[in-house]
């Protein structure tokens, strides 16, 4: 994965800043609660939701178990339909391929449809280094790009900003990228959307090269699918002469029919709509192979690994590859709501990010080793996931990798991960607790000691205990442990 | 009917009144309660922090301590979820690592006999009115593991609603996590505290006298947050409310014996 | 080693003995007789039991909820209705796909602009409105689907003009559900699923209509002649 976010502080420290930012807290609370309730309503309309969820999971699992087969089928179908397929093992290779394809067109500008994969690999930075300007066209991506900011949500990358903050970005930055914001721009979302429409229209109408991702790729037909709302996707996918799509290898599904599941579950899970405004499906260069002037004359598909096969090698962790990037898990997550997306130090924030990033990037960096612990294991994410990813299960699995070490795969090679630094004291404490808990005699003595010390009742503990007492009183130890009461009151009976 | 009480380590050491309440409640309902002294902790703190191997001896100890009892009842959704959801996984992983089926067999033998308290009352004993009397306003926070891992549903609310004198007030945003999360409370103290503060704010806004829960570890976090704020709202485990009768009333004054 | 070999090699190692490509258990999933790997398809083909008239009502209601304007007429009423809608909009020019039935615009005052392969995006941007047919419509989701058929034209003509009028024949072109829609569509054709005018939820996750696509979508449902 790209180094963009590396060197980030670990999650707890980054989250501390977010928790103290009252504006951010209010923005996130408002946005996540709005969408949370709407999603619940949209899902409750479908009596067969649980069956659609089970089918979506099964399709993804089946595809992953035969991933090589389906990718080869996809490659054959895309090629037969006039497209060209490229394979990239990592971010650097993908960036090289895309840069070369753009340079070969002679163009120095590309328009982009929102795509997690291209953010993950840092494509915009790579293109910039080659003298190519990449313009984000999704409204939220545009806001983030113009504000020199980082995305904080999968679906709505500017969720951390409110309308007034977005107006400021447009007022001060839009002119540097092209058509400036209209004078007297207000902060009504309609006005802001109108400003983006006017600004981007010029770019769409003359763009010659577009870069996209895709939500799904159909192996049997070679069909690519992009879900969107604004129409920027349609602009990029149909007007330019050259289209380059960078797509993670886990996005393939076997058959066209399989889309009947995800066309029902993805919109309801992500934007809480029965259907999103626009979905585009295209197969290579179409029936006329590009001769009818409907759509690009050249289509390139770049299949991206970048840690996905390492994730696939892990029998527990591979379920994260079922993810369809709906972001329902972010919207219900109580930790995301308080910590915000930036604290996760990755383009994939929230619960899904906490299990994806440490698998795609490994757990060497402090931020990645802290992500599996960025959860109370409350299970709300699993409950709403439309492909039934048991996120708490994977979090626990990755905690084990961090704390205890164990087997993993990195860049295709089986390795043994050593326990992470910084867990030594914790390991000793939990081991000591276990030894105590294994010996009821010693446990009883310890409990009595606690009861005897009850008069001390400290308000603040030193060392690691401070983490509790900074915000909370300690429980008051009782006069005697339960087992002593039992021995006294009922002991004779047993 | 004979049942073993799995009081859990947190209740044993810090909340014995909850254990006492479970014993009195179950005995009142005609259950022959036993407390196997060999029990200690289910191993959840180790397992949830990433130390699966450290949790294995505790799985073994727990399974053996409760061998032979037709029912094992615990006043903690979290500890029951640990046993029901994770013991089989720990067993399967050990088997997959070539360490035999001992843990898997122990887990398989224990899991079907273990019940969270409100499950045991409603599903096994078939009661929702346990004959309790508790003349106070109460709001109920369903802890996540009980709510989502065990699917306790409205069992606790039905039990509370049947208590004579009790006025049950719905807690807005009840299904949201309180922010305890085991070692999360100290590993991510700022987020944990922020979640706790929001939960406490919602509970105080109901105007209830008592914030009731079915997991004392979550209640320790909320109680600590409330006391730091000097709030008059008291926390109580559901067992203590259900055990309360005209003759032996649980008070809302000071949760712990002085 | 090429990226392709490297990625495929890693996948096969990751899947171990389960690997499909090189003699594993699922050598040819999806091939005739290979089954579907246990994918449960017990979800509903359609949600609810509706008469054709009820399906048309549901389509209209769902489209309207997402701020499309819905009109109902019959074969004879179509040309006057289209003329009225264009006039109301103040459209001076209207884009016409090559296979649009000429009679549809018989009554319209707006100048017809035919789409040509050489029409640039700038030229299309200067046109006020576009009128098309569709491949089908989906009642449960309030969706119309275009497949580039002769009465729909190239994808760009329903994208750049700010006003799109789409004609749906009920019940022939109407299905109830997404699974029924996919059965009738040809994946080799370029498909555009449209559910209301363009919209965004990017500001505070609150939906507002009207960004890059046509900001006004009007859907005309033509009923068959009364029996």
C-alpha cells in the first residue's frame, strides 16, 4: 500500500485529537445518525434481506475460492470485447501501468471517478510526479482534493466537513483548479452542488482520458459495473476517448445474474436508497467495438493485487475481501462516530478499515498494529454488513497476530509474525491474571486483599491505570467476595 | 431443577451482590443452585486482547468446573457469549494447529448447557413475572454481547416490565455501545470515555432513578462515569431488581455494602 | 516474471489445495454441470404480488419519490403531451435518437437535433432537451434502464442535456423487480440504470438532487388503449 498515511500516530493518539474537536464530533454525529436511520428503513422494505445477504456472501466466497479461474475468464471476456487487461502485483506496478497508458495518449490531464483502489495506491501523486494532472470529479473527492485534505469515509470522503467548511474550501480554492466559485456562494448544499457542476462541466466536455474503479466485474461477460449518484461517473465513463479502470481482483463475480443480489443490497446499504441515481454497465468497447462513437475507443482494465492475495491466504481474514465498500459499517460504528475517519490512518477507515489495512499493509507499522484494537467488539458492523463479514471475528484474529504473533503471508511469501513491540507489559499482566485465575485458592486470597484495601479508594491510579481513572471512578471493592458469602451462607449444604 | 451458578470473576471480586441476588432469585423460583468453587474466569480478557493461548487453560478450567450440571447460569451476557461463540473457535483452532480435540470436545460439552440469566428465566423456567417488587423508575441498557451475540431481544425488558411497582422508561439509542469494550476502555480511553459520556447523558435525560444492565463490567464503566460527574443516577444489575421483593427490597441507595 | 504470473501464482498458493485453476476441486466452476458452489438463491424473485396497473403505480410513486416528474397518457396523447412538456420547459432544441418514432414529436415546436457520431460534447451541451424510449423500467426500485437501442441512442445524449424525457410503454416494458430486469437485459450492450435525476449525498449525507447529469428527469408512462 502507499506510504501516504504511514508515520501516522497509532489510533488512540489520533482519536484523542478527534474526540476533543467539538465541530468534528457534531459533523460526524449528525451525518452518521441521519444515514443510519435511513438505511434501517431501506433494508426493512425487503422481506428477504437475510437471504440476499446470505446469497451475497456465498457468491463472494465462491468467487474467492476460485479466484484464479474467474480472473482468467474475466480477462478472456474483456479482451474478446475489445478491452486490454493489465495485471499489477502492487501499487508501484499499477501506477507505472496507468502512467504509461496516459502518457501514450499524449494527454497530460485525466478526469477521475471516485475510486478507492486508486486512492489506495496513491495514483494521483504518481501521475503528478509524471507531469499529469488528475482531477477528482466526485463532489466529496473534489472537496478533499481542493482542501488539500484526506478522505475520512469510504462513500463520503468529506463527511468530516460541514456545509460551511465546504463553502470555505470552494471559495478559496476552486479558482486555482479552473472555474472559480460564483460570487456570494452560500452554504446551502444545492448551491454548493451547483458550483461543482459549473466548475467540472468544462473539464468533462473536453476530457480525453478518464480513470475509474469499478464496483463489480462480471467474469462470464467481461461487464464492468459502476454505481454512482451525481453523473460524474457517466461523464467519465462515456465521454473521453480512453478509459482506464483500476480494480481490485476481489471485485469479480461469476455471472451477470449475480448482480441481481448486489443491485439490491449495495444501494440500500450505502446511500439508503432503493436504487442509486445512476449505474453504468459496459462490456469492453461494446457491440460495435467502439465504432459507434458511444463510449471510449480504448478501454484498459488494470487488475490490482496490492496485498489482496496475502489477505486471501488467511482463512479467517479473507472474508474481508467480500467487502463491497458500502460503508454501512462506518455509519453504525460508535468508535468511528467519535474518532472520525482520519484516525484510522488509511483510505479505508472504520471497522472494515480496521480489518483491511492491517491485512493489506501488514502490522509492522504502529498505526496498523493499533487498528485491530480500535473497536469495542460491539458487533453493530457485522449486523449491518450486506455480505456478512464477521468483523469482530477478524478483529480478534488480527489482535492475536499482533499480540501473540503467528503465521501470515506478505507479498506472496509465508512468514511468521513476531509479537508486536509495546505489548510486553500487557502480555505479562494478562499472563499473571490467567495464572491467578487458574488457582482459585490464590484468586480468593487476592479478592480478600482487594476487599481489605477497600478503604483506600483512590480516585486516580498511576501508570496504565490512569487510562481508567482519568474519566471514571474505580468500582468500590465489596466487603467480601461472592465466594466467601457462598461459603458462609450456603457452604454447608453442598 | 438443579443449576450451577457461573458468577463470573468480575462479579465474584467486585459485585458479589449480583451473585447473591441470582442465588436468591433462582431459589425463590424453585431452582436448586450450586456454586462450583473450582470456577474462575471464562478467559475473555485474554482472548479479546489477542492472547488466545492464555485463554485455553481457562476454557479447560471452566468446562471442567461445570461438568455434570444440566444448566449453567451466568449473570453476564458477555461471558456467556465468550463461551458460546468463542470456545468452539478456540477448540477448532487448537485442533487445526495439530493439538488434538481436547479443547473442542470440552467446548462442545459445555456450550449447550450455558445460559445467560434472562435467557434461563424466560426460555428454561418459562417465567417473565418473577414475583419481584421494585418501586422505582428504571431505564435499561442492553449490553452489546447480550443484544447482538446472544440475541437476548426483549427478554430483559419483559422481565423488568413484569416487576410490580417498576416504571420502565425506554433509553434513547439503547442499542448503542456504552464504550466499555474490555481492554478497549484503557487502550482507547478517550473514545471509551466519550461513548460513556454520551450513554450516561441519554440515561440521565430519561429522568429514571436507576440505570439497569445485565453486564456489570459495562455498568462499572457507566457507574464510574456517573460518579465522576456526581450524578444521582444509580446503576443496578437486572438480577438485583428481579431479586427484590416486598420483604427483601433492593435499595437504590449506594450499590455496595458498606 | 510478469505481473499476471505473479498475481495468479500468489492466488494459487493462497488457496492451496483448494485452488481452482490447476487441478483443484473446483477446476471449472460455472461450467455446464459444475453447479454453483452452493449459492443459495432462495431470495425473492419479486417482492409482492401486483397487477400490471399496480406495478405502474409503484413505478410512478418510486420515481416521484426521487424527484422525477411522472406523466401518464396513452398512444394518442403522447405527441401532445411531449409537445406540452417541451414547451413548458421552454426548450428551443430537442435531441432525437436515430430510431425515435417520428410521430412522437409531431406536435412539438422545438427544433429537432439529430445525434451524429461526430457530435461533440460541446454541441450536445448546447441542446435544451432530449427525448428517448427505454429498454425497460423496474417498478420496485423506480428505475428506467437504457441499453443504447435505436430509440435511446448513444449514452451521452441522455447525459449532457439538462432535461431528459423518457417514454416507457406499460406493461410491455415494465418489470417488477431487479432479478426480472437482469433476465431481460443483454450485458454486451451498454446499460445505464437511471433512478431519478442526478443527486448527491456528499454534503452531510443529506440527499440533494441535481449535479452533473440531467437535473430534470420526466418519465412518461404510455398505457395501452383501453379495452
